[in-house]
């Protein structure tokens, strides 16, 4: 990632907030007709749901013991397709990553030829993680306070739009896709089983030695200290004085931030919007 001198500003496209110069309306429109190699798996997440963690898991599974690939920065191994920094002509990445909703991804992805992994996370933890990420990022507007951010999140007035619509929309199309839903909470509770499930989905067999190696390289401590995964070389994007790309990596941290009244209010909104949603979240 190269440093950018361009001012970073928000803009809306299809009603969703994006950030220039990372994104542009022209790129987002062009992306719809972008033809992807169906052998490249696609990782889809709403921001702050475990994206980097799953990028690392998938990348290591696909490395096939190729240590040279592990020496490449993770954001190069698994680039964001919607970023203007991603060259649409490049075909040598291991994974394509996106935070886009179903309507905005390339049309070719909406078929069973593509292997898609979607990572879910308790929305309350997503909110807290996003709140801190906005304070740490140079390209996102720092929240006034937690209450203000909570309200904007519920209304979808945040980076990449509504969490509610994002997850419901992708899940509603699950029968038309070759998609695996993975819960962040399961990654925390039993990473071994998740890695094995993801490897099976990607048609990769892991011997015990390889599995152990992947598990060791996917710990919070290892990824936080690894210069290929910790984003410390992109000072144009993040302010290390305001936080860390890897903050806690835990579940249930929302309990340290939500007031009782805020929690009751969010639960009522959640029940209204997601009461019939089949996927459930731990520690709600």
C-alpha cells in the first residue's frame, strides 16, 4: 500500500457510505462486470467481523507450504476488490476480499461456481470494534461518543452501510450460492474445527503438522506481532497513537461499553429487524 496525499472524504453510492480515495463510484460500477477466476475464493464480511483473521486462515490453507507467499503482506495476498488500489487486471492473488453487499459484488460471483466464505459476528461486538477502529483510522471520522456511533450504526449511517441489511441480504441468497457461513465466536471457541471446516470447503487436505502450523500462525499474539499481518507499515491509514489494529480480539467486549438502557434499546431494534433470522449469535 502506497501512502496517499489525497484528502480522505466520505461519499454515498447506492445509499452506502464509502471513502475516497480508497473507493470511487466509477470503480464500484465497473466492478459489477469484473470477471473473476472462479478458482479464487471470495471472502465476504461486514467490517470488524474477523476479516483479517479469516484472510490469514484461508491464505495459509491455500499456501501449500509455499513459505514465499507467507512473506507477502496479507493485504496483497487477499486484496479488497472494491479498493481502487487493487488492479483489476491482477490474477495472482490467493483470495479476493470484500465488504460489499450482495447487490454490489461482481455479477459473476452470484453463481455456485465461486466458493464464498462469509464471517458473521455478534453485532454488539461489531459495534464496539468499529467504534474503536474509527478512532484509530486516519480515513474514518472519529465518533463524537459511543451513543452517537451506536445510533448511526443502527441507522446504517456508517462505513459500508447497514449491518442488518448486509447479513440478511447475503443469507437470503445462500441457496443460490456456494457459501459457507463461519461465526467469529466459533473461531474463538474452537479454531481447530473452524480451520478444518474451511480447509474442507476449499478442498484442501491438511496433515497434522500443517494444521498445527496454521493454528500457531493464526493466534492473536502472532498476528499482532507479524509485520505481514499487523498493518504497521501503513501509517497513512492508521494512527498508532490512537490505538492498535489488533485491539483485544475477544468476544463479549460489548458488555464493557453498552449501558443497560443502550443494550435494551438495541435488543428491541434487533428483535424487530432480526427476530426471524435463522443465524443466532453467542453472548447477545
